[in-house]
C-alpha cells in the first residue's frame, strides 16, 4: 500500500468534472477512481450531479482528490480537470466552463488534440484525446467508453501506474463480473494507456 | 482497502447510505420494518440484501407505507425487540402520528432519516425541513456531517436510546444526496468491536414478558396521568444530554473519534461565530479555517445534537462573542422569525447578560448548493456586523435567485 502520490494531487485539492450521457458508465468510473485513490491512501469524494439519471441524457459527475482530509461538500464549479466521455456532448454542453486556464481537458474522440483545439476554439488548458469509443467497441464488443477514458485519466495524472490499475481492476471487477468481462476491460484500459494523445 | 492506524478498523470507500447499512448490519436488530419506495433511500435496499444474504438475523418486514413501517416498529419494540427503520422526506411526514406514539411509549427505536425536502413543489434534494418538523415529537435528533458520522451516530444511537435513563427513540440525520449518494472515505469498526459496543438489549418491561404483564398505550384521559407522562418524557430528554456525552466518550475510546454535543473551531479567540448542522458545517469549517489563517477572528460550531437542545452548553461556548450567525437548512414560516436553529439558540441566549448580535442565514432549501463563495460572503458580512454593531437584515436568504 503506497503513499506515493503524483503531482496532480500534490498541488492541493484536485477537482474533476465528468461529462457523459446516462448509461455510459461515468458514475461508475468516478466511483472507481475514488476507490483507486484509496489504494494510494488518498482522500476522495465521488458524487453524481444530483437528480434522476435518464439513459442518453447529458449528465455530470465529480471527484475530489487530495492527500489531506476533505471537508467541502459543495458542488464543483472550477475543476482542475474536465473529462468528456461522449464526444457528441461537445456540441451540446459547454464542457470547459470554469476550467482553469492551466487545467486539463481529456476527451473521448478520434480527433487529435490539435484538431479538437481548433474545433473548440480553445485557448489555454492542456488537451488530451483518446478514442475510447473505438477501443471499447474493439475490446468489449459494445460502446462502453468509461474504462478506457478512466485509463487515459490515470495515464495523464499518473495517479496509478498501468500495472497498479490492472491489479485493481482484477481485484475489484473480479468480484462482480465474469473473467471474460474483466479481461476485456483490462485490454481496453491498456490500450487507453498506450493510445492517449498529448498536445 | 487500507488498514487504518487503529488495527481494528478498516478504511473504505462507500456511499453514505451504505455506511448506515453497515452500521445496521453490525447492530443486527431483531426487527426492521421499512417501505422501499421513493423518497426512501438505498439504506433499506442494501440492508434488505444483507437480510437475504443471511448476514444478519433480522426479521425484515416490508410494509405498504411509512405509516405502517413505524406502526410495525412500535409493535415490535413494545414486544421487547431491538427495532430499526429508515426513511426520508414524505416518508417521515407520513409517519407523523406514530412518531409521537413511539416516544410516548418510550420505545428506543432507531431511525436513520436522509434529510430531503418536503413537497410542494416536488423536490427530492437535501433540506432539513422533514426532520425539523419532527423536532417536537419527542425523538432525539443527531445530525451527521459525513458518511463517517452517519455510521458512528447510528451505532451510538442504540446505546443512547436504550439507556435506562433515556428510553427514547433516536433519529440519525444525514444530508440527502450530498452525503447519502456520495462516495466518501471512512473507517469501519471491526464487527466484534461494534457488536460489543452496541451490546444486547434487555428491556425492563415488554409485552411478551408473561411473568410481568404490562399494558402499553392505554387510555389515560382527564383523570389519568397524561400530563405526568409528558413531563417524564421531558425529563428523559434532559437526562439524555449526559448520556449522549457519556456514550460519545466511550465511542471515542474504541474508535479514536470521540463525540460531544457539538464541535467547534477557534472559539478560544474568535470574536464572532457561525453555527451550522450537517454537511454544510464541513464546507463552513474549511472556509472558516482559511479565513482564520488570514487573520479573521472567526470561529464555528457544528451542532451535532439538536434534540435535546444543548442550550446551557451553547450559551457557555458563546460567552463574550460579539456576533453569531446561525445557518438553517429549513424555514419555520413564522413570519421573519428565521429558521429553527436560529430561533432556539436566540431563545437560549436571552438570559445572558452580554448577548451577541444574532443573524440568520437560511440556505440550501431543496438542495440549492451552498458554495464556498456564499459561505465567504456570510463570513464577511458577519465580520462587518461584529465590527459595526449594526444589523441590516436579521433573517437572510443565502443563495436565492434574485
């Protein structure tokens, strides 16, 4: 059990906002991220945008991560990181609202960070992209982009190494899902670690 | 999973409702009666799974309404069982007449209530209006800041309720969604320690004790002792203050987390103080600590016990303060009297020679977010009030769309 945390949380409280559509597993991903950060002995919160979740409707969920005890229980308006699980939301939701100029944007898209920057007309921030849609269709046989997007987040933030993330999924998903499902999610995670594109 | 410093506890990531369900699993009550439909929360769903999986020996009674849930709980408790249920919002409202029967019969029923708004308009989000309406129903009310406190309070509630000097039902309160549906880090006691702390329940009298037959809740009209019964309830509530402290100390010894009637920051040198309940107290504490680091003479009190109201203790803690701002997550609709915590604390301070200036901030109704910016605004207003001695507005609505 390590306390070796990364720069992402060493700069104080790290707040993350996830954008997805209901049914794409973003709430599970945020919860998994919280559980993963416990293996690093960190403090964390994971919470959905409160309200009824409808399949296909835009949703948000959030994480707070810190090396210290967290006692703020309000919503997150100025995140350090924004994660977009569904690329079709880019035309629907202002995903960079409140994102700090030195903040990080991770998007599930087949576009490169440069192409995405041009499309969004975005200034500042650091953009990463990962084609989680195709990774999940290839590896899971269906559109379920949450785990590859989480993989990209882990790679970018260095919260967990690839080996640590795989070990976690084996342990955690192994309790709930069949060996086949666990293996395919691990392959999707590994591909995200390799394929995430940096600016 | 991480082992905590205390070897007997494990650190986990859980949502608030599961934290409460874990406490219920360790308590292993004889009977749980619950109604599972919205606005009920996952507490009873998770617990029902534990029953189905054989993790507890509880007799689980799925009933057809919250009115029936509390009725069944009362019947089982009068029969001598250790009984729990859980509810929220309209569910608590539907229990209304039974709440008074539970406390009037002096039945130590334990009920976590997830604080959610009452209709109308329809709203399922965090709001203390549901349990504040039950403040005069004779139930002890313990508020929780986070999942850890909801778990800790649930375990302690059993000891408080069943104490021979108390014998009153206890409501454990946790904020809807903000705590109930959020994943938080917390420490769980190991089963043996929790079970030993909770102990076994041996009621002095019960309906099923055939050797010593008793009657519960019989007619006690004009020439009876109704008045005396009610006075005894009030006496029990007064005695509960010391029992709550005693149980909180004992819980601290086994967990490293001692509990009192309230918790405070900076009272030793603060000139003005904020008083709040529930998760908002966490957000307020982090802002108060930040402002104190920048030299503002501010302090805060997180009120854990609202019933019984620790009036003398709060008055002593606030002695000599210039100004106090009370945060209320519900309104009384009394016509500019403010929220319930404000009204009661203001009344408690009436006898003191040097009264602080008092203002009220009603916030967060129906789940409206209490942001750090809003807290900061109130803190700065309070600083100005303490310095100038002037109050522009006694009762303020913080975060209203205007």
